[in-house]
C-alpha cells in the first residue's frame, strides 16, 4: 500500500516517517520529497507498507493528527489520484 502524507514539518526526514509508521506494521520505504533547487523539504512524502490492513490502520490513526507541531494528512495513494 502506497500512502501519501502531506502537511509535514520541513524538518521531518525518511527515518522519522519510518519510525512513525512502523508503529502500525512493516514499512518497506519512506521518502520525503525535496525541492531540487533549494534542497528543502516540500512538506510531503510517500510511505509504502506491504500489508494493506496495517497500512489502512496507519492512515486511519494518523490522518489529521499533530506530528512535529503540524497537522498531517494521510491518504491512500493510487496512480489515478495523480491524474
């Protein structure tokens, strides 16, 4: 399951997200997206969890909560969402 996370603090990194989502199950990858020119976080990321049940639980539990002094949004990411 691929999860889109937005509203992240600019100081959040891949390891932070891995640790946050690992509370709900196995995390296969976590990637904060950075601006190519400035090198600064763009405030969103993607987390992959191989187990859909654990991924959905993470979305349900983390969507709308405060993390690192910012309220984050967590959504199921599908390629259709990008269209």
